[in-house]
């Protein structure tokens, strides 16, 4: 029965083509799902930024890469964040004052005082100078944070542009990806 063998061969070939088509469809759907996941992770949940300048040294150096989360909850004192300033620059700063707190910088000693208590800062070595722009004490609103650079001698921060709102905070730093 040569005709039966031909029919069987045709059936086998058609089944192989269907399987190949299913495999290609699965591959395309898997690739699209992976690309969507990568897009969501990098555009919605996480991001990478480059540290520019020395305002956060010695903890964050010029040209360091940082991984940040765009979905931050309630920030805590000491968190390092990305802040969009009024002139649309994105800056990396440390949260020092939290909503509702009173922030005072002692001009004589350079101490940062929060609600009457001197802040202990292990991440900076320089004393904090006041800017002539801000009047102290500053009472932070419900949605305001006071942010400072770690390199207090060379940082543009809340001493210059005032408190920042939570809408200006674009992310919280998770990891430093240091070169070399």
C-alpha cells in the first residue's frame, strides 16, 4: 500500500508543521513577555542613574552608577534619593528632615538640629554651613523633606532651594554600581 505510506508521511509532515508553528508562536509570545517585563522593570519600577559631581562624596563618587526604585514608600532619615530640582536637574541627595519636623542649622557649630536634637551624621565629615537664602528654623510641611548632599562644602541642596515635596522625589537609591 504505497498510498497509505504517502498519506501517513503527509500527516506526519502536517503535524510537524503545526508543532513548529506552535513553537514559533510560543517563542514570540515568550520574547514579547520578556521585553514587556524588562520595560516594566526599567521604566516603571526601577531605573539606573549616573552620579554627576562630588556633592555626595565620599559615599557616592562622580560617574558611579546607581540602581534606584521608582516606587518608594515613606522615606526615612538617611535614605538617599533622586530629587528633581526646580530647574529640572536630577540630583542625588540624602534625606535629613522628614515631614512635620523643624530643621535648624547652627551657624556657629554647623550642626544640623532636628526638633531640637542634634543629628548624628556618620556619612559626612564636613560641617554644614547655612545658606543665606533660607531662614531658619524651617518647619517642614506634611509632604516636605529637607535633603542635603554628603559633601556639605560642595552641594546644592535644600539649603539653597528649600524643602522638596514627595512629587519631586523620583526614586530611592538601592545599590551603587561603582566603576573599578
